[in-house]
C-alpha cells in the first residue's frame, strides 16, 4: 500500500499568515475537497499579499487531472493574497510546476531542492513594493 496524505498548518503572526503543507503520494480531487475550504476560511477577508506558504512536496508523486484543475482554481481564487510560496521538492517537474505557478499569482513562487533554503527565503523581509 502506498502512503498518501496531507498535513496543513496555519499560523498567524501579527498581520502575516504562514501556511505549511506536507504532501505525500498523489493528490486527487478528494484532497482538494479538504484543502479548499481550509484555505478559503483562513484567507477570508484578506486583501493584501500577506500570506507565505511552505510546501514540502519531497514525497509528492503527482496529481490526478482533476486535482490539477482544483489546484489551478484554488491558486486563482487567492492569487492576490500570496507574498511568497516556497515549493520544496526532489523532482525536475516540480521546478517547472513552480515556474508555471508564477504566471498565476501576484506573489513569488520559487522551487527549492533544500528545505532549509526554502524556509530562509520565506523568512526574508519583504523589501519589494507591491507595485513590483
């Protein structure tokens, strides 16, 4: 039996949210039926890019076609609320996925092969103005 699971943590520090996710196995539509309401509730009413996300996808094996569509819709719905999304993984396709995700969010999405480097990048102060 293959492992499959999803762990989501949401923290708030002053006006900034930090979301951490650990994904194991292959995501499907049913996973997004859980993820989507959690994101929607946590981010309700936020108008600024004040959310940082750390995604540990080092054990992610892929997505079903419907899950890819669900992921796209979730990203579009909250595209203006993300400051930075650090995508930690171990596969070239994950790097490409992070690059494509940059097209659909107003924040920065970056792939990392090292979890510590990903977390360090998220913890850097936001020196860019919202117009950049």
